[in-house]
C-alpha cells in the first residue's frame, strides 16, 4: 500500500491525468486509480472530493451535473480538465519526472565504503 503522504502528494497529477483521458465522476476516478495501481493506491470519498473541490476553485478542472437520459441513475457530478489544467499537468509531469530521475540516480548508486 502506498503511504498517505505520497498518495496526497500525487493526487493532483493523477486526477489531471485521468481527466485528460475524458470526463469522469468521483466513484469512477477512485475505481480507475485502484485498478491502475493494482490495488496499491486506494482513495476514499473523503480524500478525493476535497481535492476535486480545490481543483475546481483553482480552475484546473470544471464540474457539471449530468442526468442519465434513461433516468436509471441519479444525477452525477462529472469533472473535466480545463486548458489551465492541461498546462498544469505538463508542469506536474516535468516535476515528477525530475523527482523520478533523481531517485533513480540515488537508488542505482553503490554505497561508499
């Protein structure tokens, strides 16, 4: 299981990455993350929705309520990435790739004797 600190730090780029693939709603975002991580990252409603609300306020994503045309389900709040969010995702990617690069270098270094 991934630590809570790492999960929290990675929430924004993960959400933006998922929404870059297309609009989605909270439960489906949680499900996708769990599936993509092989069950190693598990988010709860209480963790996800405050992050989504903050990202809406920042303007990186937007939300809208959608009602199923067939009327089989209750209305769902869908989220989609904005142009600002796409720019933010590129910046997040650069930062995470730099961290990944540094960790890769550190973990491949032989210990000094």
